[in-house]
């Protein structure tokens, strides 16, 4: 088998593996966020400043995840383009 074809298949496999793992982590994070939000809504002891800090933290985490996903997708695209040009 052609080494370039093997490399293309390895890249495709790794991209699929990353995408699947990223979606699973994202689903877990969303479920955890819903659970934490329900807990904080019902907690009269927790101050509003603390709730805002946690909300800001969750938004920063989401933004970081989106940035990571964009960077990884961009780099996978570069690798795929490299192999397209290397025919």
C-alpha cells in the first residue's frame, strides 16, 4: 500500500477520534453545567458574586473549548491539504 495513502488514513482516523472524543467531553461538560446550575439555583447560602464567578468561569471554559476545536480543525485541514498536494 502507498505510504501517502496510509498517512491519509491515519490523519482521517485521528480526526474522527478527536471529533468523537471532543463531542463526548462537550456533552459531559454540558450535563455537568446543568447539574451545577440547578444546585446553585436552589442554594440560598451561595452568594450572587459566587454564582457570577462560576458562570464567568463556565463561559471562559466554553470559549477555550471552541478555540481549541477551531485550532485543531484548522491544523487537520492543513495536514489534509498537504497530502492532497503531495500526490
